[in-house]
C-alpha cells in the first residue's frame, strides 16, 4: 500500500518519507493528508511491515518508521528515538459463522502451537481449525508471540500472510479459520465481508478495556527516527501527537497516547 500526499499550489516543496507497519497506516495516512493541508509539506507513506520501516530509517531511506512493536535488542543499538503514538489491542478474529465466543490465553497458545487443532476442543463445532498467522516482518506477530505464546513455537502448518487485510479476508471466507489483527481493522468500511472478534479471558476487545489494561493482548504503536527528529519530520510527529489527531486516531480504532478511553 502506498499513499502520496503531493505538494499543491502550495507553499512548500519539502517532503518526508514514512515507512513501516501496515497497522499504523490509517494514522500515518490521515495525518499526512491533514498535515499537507496545513503546511504544504508532502508526506509519502508506505506499509511494508514494522521491520522494513525500522531498517529504512536506520539506513536513511526514510525519515520516520512506523511500528506495531518495540525495538528488539539489535535494533536498540541503532541510535533510534522511540515515540509512542497510540495504544492498540490485538483482536483474535474468527468467521461470523463460528459459534465460539471466548478463548483463554492458554487456549490461544494451544491453538497457535498446534496442540489444539479442532474447534470442538474449545467448545465449538467439530471442525478443523485453520490457522492464519502473520509473516516474521510483522510487528503484530511479534507482539502476539510475546504476549500469547510464552516461548511456545508457532505451528509451522499455519498459513502465513504478509498483511492485515489478507488475514482479515481469509478469515472472513473460511468457517474454520482463526487469525489476529489490530482491533482497528475488525470493522472495515472497505471490506466486502465481515469477521468477528472473540473475547479473550472473557474480556471484550474495546477502547475502555485496552486503556484500562483489562484486555490481555494489548500493545503500543510507535514512530522511530534516527536520532532526535528535526525539521518537517519533527513537525509531522508533533501533529500526529496533537489534540487535532485524537478523533482521527479513535476513528481508526486506536487510542491516543494523550488520554484515557473516550467517555472516562
């Protein structure tokens, strides 16, 4: 996915490049459009995965990396500045025809390690579980692995997909499938089909439970820069973190870092 906010009759020919997480695309793209309107500065936004974005910033081919995970031990040596931009929950999704309503973290670990292979083992119908996983460049995969798997390896028989939209689409079309995506992508105005998010440990994935820490599969979304951000990159980041973006971040299904859950 690639979105370019080009310079218009405008006041600036400067542009910046933002690369990384597909989960962060709605925030980065919406901010790019509004930032361009206000400043005349173009912002090129691409979603190639968190790891690709971090590499792009570390090698100087992008000014800002977007990521749905924190830096690993090796990446912490790259001299990057970490900037949390939103809170997010990872929703476990199933086909709308699947009667299962809740899974525990232990059951999820059993499913994704391959130890549980039929829905009847977790209160569902007698139907093989079709595992859908993300590729190793995905920050969402890393967060799910860290929170859910507790050192257990993923089942190698899982379908491995490179994007959030692909996971959602496969699960929406297969009665026995299970996947995981950012909460903000569970309901999509652009998708032709629907999926349903499960409760985890009997907690529903929603803004209030994520902000309170009650929903167990939660994480932060980040921007990274090489050293401290400067110039147009610093201005763009400040715009993303401003009150002006709070409503847009919520509309994308995330929680602004500036405050608690809406209505609290």
